[in-house]
């Protein structure tokens, strides 16, 4: 089955109406991403900044890119102008860097925390206690990473 046929099939499924399909395009050439795009797919996930930046140059600009892999603070500046979401935040230091570069680009970048649950030393993420500590940190409330999260915290406090 072709990429386009797979996407059409997934979008017809009843579960697709309740879920958002993010096509993971890592290691795939831009031509295959374009095929998925032509079939109506607009959300793509990449795990390497350099590959993401390179693909973006050759593909339609209305693609919503998600970074799904480990992100080093020194690479945030390359994706901050266009990234839709960073799904792999694993430290307050990284959140601060994302916030700084989002502000430079006059944007708010949605982020998800990556929680470490594997028994593999090669995996990244926050431990449960670290995640709780990060979420309780007063500095997090000052960040403009995700406006929806701030609204939620404000409603919860009222």
C-alpha cells in the first residue's frame, strides 16, 4: 500500500476522528513526505534538528512540524522560527532556551514534557519526581512556552 493510500485509510477510520495523526517522517526522503502531504497530511514529526531543517526547505511551508526526538539547547535556535510543537522537553534549562528563542521570533511554542519510563540508559526524559519539581518551579509559570498551560494553571488557582 502506498503512503497516500495508508493516510487515506487512516483518516477514514473512526478512531482518526478522535485522534490527530502525526506522520513520523524521520529517515524518509522529502519526496515521500511530499507524497503524504499530497494525500492531505499536514502534521509531521522529526527527531533530528538538522534533518528537519533540511526537509523544511524543500517542502510546503504550511506543514506543521513537531520535534519528537531529544533536543539540545544549542539547536533550539534553528527550529524556533517555525516549529509547531516540541514533544521532548526534558529540563527547565531547555524550557528556558525554547522560551528565549520563541520570544526572539515573536512566537509561543507548544511543548510536551518527556517522562523517562524506560530501563534503557540511552533514553532521555524527566523522572517522575523531576517532572513534579519542574512543574512546581516558579520559573515555569513565567515562561510563555504554552499559553494554554498558563490559562489552565490560572483557572485551577482561582
